[in-house]
C-alpha cells in the first residue's frame, strides 16, 4: 500500500489523520515538526505528504520549498493542511508547488478523495514513463525491442559506479581509460573559455555513451564531463571496447553513427551560438533540454535545470538568460514554479527557433 507522511504538530489532529489513513489502508509515517518531516521524507521517500501549514521550527511553506528543491523528493505529491482560508494563503501554497490545499475542519471523505486523486496522477505519470522508456531505449541505436546491439552488449553485468551532483566524471586533458554508459541520471560535458566561462558541449542522459570519441582517436579528453544530479554509470575498460571494435563490423558501424550524430549536433549548436538572437537561443535551449530529459511527452513535467547550465548551453550570460526567461514568462510562453520551468506554449516557443 502507498505510504503517506503526515507532518503535524498538533497531537489530536495527527492522531485523527493517522486513524483515517489507517482505516483507508495506507501505511503512515508521522513527523511532529517541519525539520523532522524533511528528514523523514528524504530518508523514507513516501508516496504522498500531508503537511500542516503552521508548524514549529519550519512552517509548511518552507517545508514545501525545501522538498521541491530536493531531487529525490520534488515529485512527491504535497497536500497542505491549514485553518487559514485567505485566498492569498491558498495562492501562495499553490504557487510554491502544492498539489492541493485542504482547510480545517475537513471531512474524511474530502481528504481521502484528494489523496486518491494525487496518487492516481502520480501512478499515471510513472506508467507513462515506464512504457515510453521500454520503447525508447531500443530506439537509441535503431534496434527492434529485444534485439541487443554490440555496444549495449558491452554494458551487460557491468559494475556500476555512482557519482554525486556536480562530481567530475572525467577531466579535460586527461587520458581516457574506459567507455562510460549512463544507466541513470544526467551528464553534461563542457569547456571553459579564456575568462573561465562555461560552454556546454553536450547533454547526455540514460542510455547514452560518454567518452568514445577520445578513445577512438586515442587523444586526451577535450572537455570535462560532470554529473548534473545523482548519476549511475557502467564502465567498460578501454581494451574490451577496442577489441570488439576491431572484430565486429556491426559495432564499428554503430560507433560511426554515434560520432556522426555527435558532430552534427555540435556543429548546429556552434552555429546557433554564433548567429542566433538571444530570444532564439533561449527558446532553442529550453526545447533542447525538455526533449533530451523528458522522454515522456507529459506537459506537467518541468525543466529542472539550473540557470547557469541553461546559460552555458545557450552560450549567453546568465543575466541575459534570466531577462529573456522573464520576458517569456510575461508572454505566457513558460511558467516558473519554485525554480522549475514549465512550457506553456510549445508551438509559439518552437516558432521562435525558426
């Protein structure tokens, strides 16, 4: 059964909530204040959170903000519970990313209906992601479902290495020693100009390979790879990669295909960086990140990408990007909630790129 975290300092209310939820068949965790609630959410990863607005130490708004910025907790449905009925309070909670707002006193059916609705949305999102992933992963190398191509055969039964957010995977100037395959997470590769400004050269996600160009050319890395969030990588030793490359014609063809696509993408990016307007660069960057990392065409999934990374990908100053994002927001092309960007008008944003 789904697990629900209740963050409530009033013991009477807390006991009442636990009783209702247990009778409905849910597993329940209880935290008496916001600080403990954040800790429990990060440790236990509940399926849904019910949080009182007026809490000691950290109130419900702060709890919501902090959990929304936490990578492992930002997608957990969040229901605010309060005695406040002012519209501004409700609006503030929803703007911060709350999924629902229930006022006390409440009827048990009202609470349970809200919980059921949020859990159905969550399950629907997970189902779409799982189904699309099964059909998308084989398409990465243009293979039919169930067919195993040489490069992906290399990944089977490999040891997995985990990288934390902003941890370097490989460094510009170092010699390559292995091929990397992204099992989970997001990676960026970048170079630094003379002023130390970062320019992102590639975005990679689940199912992508890293570092193959340097291995093939037997040269040092020309850029640096860094984990955007928590990342899991399978590492294939250089000698195994080279041996299979020499002995397998299909694999050579696959690698050539990867290199060709990579070169074309980087050439296109450089041309856009050099000649496109600021608005065009910003629109193209938003669409690039959205399409790269949101494999499910589900509009409620936002772009959780730092402004610094967006600016580095677009090849513009962070301040210029921020001003353009503000313009897009005023034009209702995008919406920004708690730092996450949601595309409101995909068609108009696409037109800007032309």
